[in-house]
């Protein structure tokens, strides 16, 4: 099996799924609805404007869209990104969500990880293990089984937290219905508002930021936010390339799959050769003229370097989605590939190796796709 396809497949299995699946159910469109009587015996990849899961998924749900709602039952994990993400059903694994508003009014067996503007866990919401949130506003009115780690402007605890609470906030409030089963440690320039009837069984410790202002995110929450920022930035860059240069994107993805070793060699040559070539042009141009060509080569190197990860992601996503045995949209391959690569990047040592290999593959594919596109241009009569 080709190296790129093997690395990506292993990475996605380790990072996203608890058990291997025979194939994925991939759906895209304006409105995607899983009816109340519908059962999917596999992982579901759903990408559309409005996504409604009212039935049962025996596997993981990976969803991207504007409005995403889960009112049914997902036995595995939920990974969702959109403007609005609402969980009113039951999730047997963990939920990792990014969105403007995230609402939980159902049961999550394991962890909840959220990055966005506003998180609300309503009264019927239940999280079996930890909650890690980076949001401007977070309101916790449902039960949390273990620890809460929060970073943001305003955090309100209006229910029970079974373990410890760690927060980096501007304002922290614990109402008379709020309970903390462990210790409370927070960093803020403001004293926490803890109601007289509230209960904190462990110690309460406050730290004041040195600069007089608490950082919005720290610890695990900061890691989640930085990961999401990286994903969004690379996704925007990749989408611009996919939509404005579709031919280039298609050629780059094809060369990654069909000629991986050539792509790797060209990528290594570009990584080493372009900076050296730039220095040569600077030196020679300074003596005989034309030193500005060095700037052009250096700019070309920066562009190729910037495009390397999105281009590699197209190849990775395309290889993974071939299990569906049907045509794969380039934008979908880009999204899946970026998620897989950035999740693997979190693994110590292995993550760095895989990202460096992806950079080489991406630089090689970019170079070959540009040269191939130039050669394919018809000669004017």
C-alpha cells in the first residue's frame, strides 16, 4: 500500500473511531435528515446546510454545516462544526463541537469538548465525564460527571460538577444550585461570585493575571482553540484554492495518489532547492543585476509552503473516502484530510513526523500540478 494512503488511514482510525468500520456512509446536500425510524449501521459523514439526526447511528457522526441537530441516538462519537450545534439526543461516546452556539440538552456518555462563542448545557443535559470548553460565554445548568475546564469571558455554573473546576475567565459565577465535588481553581481579575447556598467540597484558589487581564484560554482549552483556529485557517485557504483553481486541485490530488514517491522526491527538492536558488539569485543579481529575481523565487517558495498542507489534505481525504466507491468532491476530501492530519499532529513525535511528510508531499504535488498544468495548456493556433 502506498505510504501516504497507509499513514492517513491508520491516523484516522486511531484518532476518530473506536472500532474499525467496513465502509462509511457519506451524504451531502442542502438538507440531510435521518428519520426517526431510520438506522445507520456505520459511521455517517454528513455535509450540508441543515443536518438533522432523528434516528439511530451505530457508529460515529462527523458533520459539517450551518445547523446541526442530534435528537436521535449516536452510539459512537460526534464531531461537528457549524453555526449552530444542538445535542438533544443520546451520544454513547464523546462530543467534539465547534460553532457559534452549542447547546446540550441530552446525554453524552463520555467527554464534551467545545470551541465557539456560546456553550449552554441545559437542565436535561448530562455529560458523563469531562467538559473542556473555550467560549465567550458558558452556562452549565446540566450535570457534569467529572471535571470542568473552561476558558472565556463569562462562565456560570448552575448545576453539579462531580470533580474539579479549573477556569481562566473574566467573570465566574456559581449559583445557589451550583455544586463542585472537588476543588475550584480559577484565574481572573475579578472575584468569583459564589452564592451562599453553593457548595465547593474542596479548596478554593484564585490567581490574578500578572497583566491584570485573564487570558481567554489556557491549558487544554487553549489547545482545543488553537487546533480549531488552525483547522479553520487551513480550510479557508484550501477552499479558496479548490474553488478558484479546481484544475490545479484535481491534478495535485491525483499525483499524490498515483505517484507518491515522485511527489515526495520533488517536495524534498523544492524544500531544499528553492531557498538555495533564491540565495544564488540574490548573490549573482547583486553583481550583474537582477537581484530582485531572488525575491520572486522566495515568494514562490512561501506560496508553495503555504499550500502544502491543504494540498496534502486533498490527497489524504481522497484516499480515505475512496471506501465509498463513488466520486468524491474535492472540498469534502479537503475537509476530511485536514481533520485527519491535524488530529494526528496532536500525537507527540508521530504527529511531527506525519506533518513533515505531509508538507513534503504537498510541496511536491503543488510543484508537479503547476508544471503539469503549464504543459497541458493548448498552443494557440
